[in-house]
C-alpha cells in the first residue's frame, strides 16, 4: 500500500494500531504496520522501560507513542496545593462505595490509590511533558496528542527530534485547530470509535476533514476492524487507518479475561458514550457501572476530568479483581473502552494474524471495486 504517510514513515501498511499493551505494539509493528503505545497509564520511568523493551524487539522499525493531553480540565484539579483525590466530593466517594456494596464487590471502601495524584497529573499539559521527553529519547516515528491541540512544547520538541506529531479529532473545526497548532497528521475519529469520541460518524467526518486540512494527511478511525472497512476509509480520502478496539481480543492484549469474555459476547448495540469512566464522553461497553452513573436515581453525576478518571479507575481496579474471581456483581459492573466494531470481535487471534487477514481482505475489496469499472 503506497500512501504518502506509509512512505514517510517507512512502513508496509498504513495500519496504525493503538494499544496500551507493548506486546500488541510490537506484534503489529513487526508485521508491517505501525504500533502506537498509549502512555497515559505510565510514569516517565515506566514509559522509559516500556519503550526500551520495544526498541529491543522491533529491529529499528518505527512505532509511536500517544499521550493524553485534554484541552479542558476540571477547574478544581488545577489547585496544586491539594491532592487531586481531596478535590473529589464526598458524595461521589460515597456513591462508589454504595455501588461496590450494592453489587457485592469484595473489600469495598474508598476508591483511592497511592498513585492517584500522579496519574491525574499525567492528563494535564504539564504532566504530559515528562512522558513526551521520555518518548522523544527513543527511536519513535510518531507522537500523538489526544483530546486537545498538541501543546507548543510538544510540537517544538518533536520538531527538534524530527518526529511527526499526530492529533485525534472528532470535528472539522478541531482538525483545523490541530493543524494550526502544528499537527503533521490528523486522525479523524468517528463516533463509532472506542474511547473519547465526538458525535459525527466516520463516513461523514473523514471526507470533510480530508478536504478541510489538505494537504495534511488524514487517518480514519472509528468502525474499522476489517479490510473492507479499511478500503472504504481509503476511498473516503484517508491515507491510512487508526484502529484500537480491534486489538482488544488479540492473544497479546492486556485485556483482562473477564472483560475479554464480555467483548467476545457483545454486539454492536452493547456500547454507550458515557462520562462515567473519565469525565468526558467515551464509548465503552454498557454495564451496570454506566447505567448507575448515567441514569441511576442515586447518581450524583460524573465529575470532570481528571477527577472522574481517578475515582473510576480506583474503583475499577477492585471491580476487575473481583470479576476475575467470578463475583457476579463485579462482572455486571466491569467494562472497558471499545467501539461499535465489538460486534465483529468474536474470536481470540494473534495480532500478526489480524494484520495479515486485514491486509488480504483489503486487497480483495480493492479488486472487487476495480471489477466494477473494468471494460
């Protein structure tokens, strides 16, 4: 597949695989695609360890790093004089304790962790700086900014290192802002996608963004888990695709067994955009967690980011552990970020096999379209 972005990055297939799991990133990169490691869960020291591991296993092939830098942060999280968890209202803490008790999750209590403040700081521009510095010390081929325009420091440092900057967007207006901020590559992510998304579908969004930011290259994201869907994205003007949900059921994925079982059994109707995990609208599996927060009579309503993120992830750590022990209530509550393509994820396969099957199906789809106009 020869596109401007694949030639620029030196990859065989313009297939970008976003994952929080280094094993997935390595497998896709070594199969000819481009793995992108989500860095939000790591401290700078941990990220350095992960990237060193990748450097040793991809043989000089390029891969990327994605940092979470939201454009808007809950105002109460800006006060550095207090611990972030101290800014979480008691009624929200009490509601989580109520949910853990209601669903019989073992060892309910205040969903706090020793790393809550550190994790919260990472989802600010200042907090992401340490991750950016570490990433640019390694042989990465791309650094991506999610949720907001890349901060000036990120663009400047990436330029100095010769590393392109990518940015995820959900609207044409956001795409223009990202280019003005210095993004070299735009990922147009439709509402079908897992994680933080907007309201516009991929089929509508991609061609609009392609036209709005030309000649800046665009990747399509959201609703892409097969070669046919990749061919459709390329027909819309994208130079490649960015996939995340597709890798959650691979052998290498970090997905817990309890969540993986729910993913494999889910249909495309079993996802919802909810603020209950991060404080911003994020598509995820429907579960008792999303229902209780979004429509439960006792819900205080989600907080903004990063406070809701800290509150939810502390609780999900306990819920996930209980779900792995088979506790029914915990299984009802547990969920994960995933797009509507979850209905296509019905088996566990190696990531390399997923790449090759997708590329093969892409070729078949292009040939089929070619026959439509053949003499």
